[in-house]
C-alpha cells in the first residue's frame, strides 16, 4: 500500500497542525489509506502534495515557488482577495482558504492524484464573482448605515444599540443587504465588503 506523502515548505506554519489533523481524520475514516507529513525534503519519491503557507503574506512571486503545478497547495486567508486573484490568474497552484470550514480533504487528495487544481469553495466563489464596482447596488439609507457598522466589525446587538432599532429590524436590513449583494452567508458578506473596500482604494 502506497503512502500519500505531503511536504510542507512552511515548517513554522500555525496552520500545519490543522492540516495534519484533517489528514489524520481522513486516514481514520478510510482504513488502509495512510499519509505522511514532513517539513524536510529527503530522497524519497516525489511527494503527492506540497504545502506553502502564505497567510501572512501581502505579495507573492509565483516564479519563486518551489513547485508551480496543481500539487502545490497554497494556504491563504479570506482577507487576502488580491493575492487570491493573483494566484488564481498567474499560476496553476491549488488554493485553500484557511478561514472556511466546509471543504473535504478527500477532494484535495483526489485533485492532486489527478493532477487537477483544487480550489476550496470560498476561493471558487471569489474567483467567479463579478467585481463589486461593476454591480449596480442600491441600498436604502438604513441598509447603508447597517452595512457601514458591519464593515466596522460590529455585531447585530451593537448595531441595534447604535441605531436605536430592534435586533429584528437590524437582522432584516442585513438579510436585505445580503440579498442585494448576492451572498448567502456571513463569510460571503465579509468577502463582498472586502471586495468593495478594495474597489474604493
């Protein structure tokens, strides 16, 4: 039985432990499947997957990557939309957003086995999204105020206190904002807000 081998180019990554736990869970639920995760390149056969943590990076030079194909899994945060788009457009690397919870490690394994690019759901959504500046979005005055408070990081209770409105009213405005922006969850809303801020720069 072959072992799925993983080489990390980021030995000090705080996300490496989480990745290791995810693959350990995959091994537990798939008897007979094993993996090895190392941070040192040795004379063993070519790894099935390479990991590069860029969660703290502001820029990246794709040409300097040790591996430039779909077997390179780059870790990024949702707050790095420019870097995500750059990697999506300029490389064939696989990309995983560490801020999302709903992805399957089996998809990563299958993509690398087929030499196909893996993009986590958030990355897929971000890269297929139309730039916000091109969308005609009309918000009411109340919705604009709520959106401003959301952008500033306030939660529903804090917004309702600031606007002297009930939490139910604030929640209704937030739902309307999400519907108008075409997002379904808080992660999508944060992504859209970041994209809007990026367009304002």
